[in-house]
């Protein structure tokens, strides 16, 4: 199964933007009014100005994330946050950042605050973090925020109280388990990250959400090792109420959807049956009549 690394990162940004900002742009994080929520503008911008792009740039990856972020200033102020995620390939990252900055400004008449997340090392002739131009008296220096995943400390990521750092750790270690013959390595990382998240005392939804992303990225395909991992996860569930099926269903679509449908179907039948029994009981029907009804439904 191929790993959609770009798609996973985009989902991570959209689902955990506050935690991402806390880790990568702490000054902006402190000024954001999270109670107002965020407005993602990716599609609007892409539909509006993609005609300005060459065929090379005119793609689904045109701008990874553009989001309107409200501030605490109380005057309905907000910033446009442009987040670009870049691995080994693609053109010069600084050229892309200035290009998208110009396109965003042309459309909104507002300069974006920008962040580039580099998941892999870039070519040595690039200068990530800034774009410079100087010719015949015309000069331009465009600097943007830069977060280099591969330079982050393993120890700090694993000992962090920010659950998003567990995802960053998984992304940093991606090259260690990207080959199909690294299944045991994948299992080791999954167990390490899962135990790390459990130690943070998160609620089930927060923990499972990060694990969905981590599991999609690590992509443990070996069925025996998956079973081993699930067994370990169930033991952890006994200790800390880990709802493992929440994320298993999300990743292992072929198996998970079947599990989810069966579980949902069964839950639906059970809830309907219980409601019917309560209705019959409240209307004075005998236990024998109720038992006969229950048995007729369960035996279908």
C-alpha cells in the first residue's frame, strides 16, 4: 500500500493546527483566539487564481494550506497563514514561497504569515527560510518561518507534553521504515509512540486521532505484526481505556470498514431492540411476551 505522505501531513495540519502552532510558531499561538475557530481557504484560493499559474504549478499541491486565523486583539483582526510542506522533491522551496506569497497578496490584498515545513533535507544550493533578489537597484528580502522536521531532537519530541510531537517524531523517522522490508522497525516505532501518547494522559479521542495519523504514516502491513501490535494495544486499553478500534477502522479500510459496519449494525439492532422492549414493558406486556419478541428478533 502506497503512503500518501502529503495527504497525511495536510490532514495533520487541518486536524491539529493549534498544537502545530504551539510547536512551530509559539508567538502566533499565544495571540490566536481559538474560540472563533479557523477558516480554511485552500479551495477558494485555488479556484480563484489557479489561472495565474503555469501548467507546472497548476496542480492540487498549489498551496498546501491557507487559513484565516483570528487574533485576540478584539478588533476582528486576523492573519492569513500559509503553510507549505516540502520533502525532497519539487522546485526551490524559497521560490515557491515567494510565488505563493505574491499570488495570495494579489487576491486578498493582504500579506500572509508563512511557514514552510521541511520533512527532508533540501539540495545544498538552496537557502530555505528566505528569498533574496537584488538587481539594478531593486532589492527584495522575503523571510518566512521554517520548521525542519529532520533536525528535531528525538528525546525532546518523545518527552514533550504536546501530542503533536509524536506525529513529528513519526514523520522524522519515516525514512527508517519506508521500505517494505522494515516491518519490525515499524512495529517498534508504533509501540514506542503509542506508549508515549498514553503517558500524556490524553482522552481517548485525542490519543486515537494522533494514532490514526501515525499509523497511516508508518503503514504496518505485515498481518502477524499488526496482530501483535493490536494485542499490545488491547493490554494498554485495559490500563488506560484505549479505544483501539477507533483508529484501526480509519486506516485498515478493507478490514476496518467491515468491522465498523458489523459493529454499527449490531449496535443499531441492540439499541432498537432495547427501545422496543422498554416500550412493550411500559405498556403492560408480560415478560413471556417480551422474551418471545426478543428471541424472534435475535434469531433472524
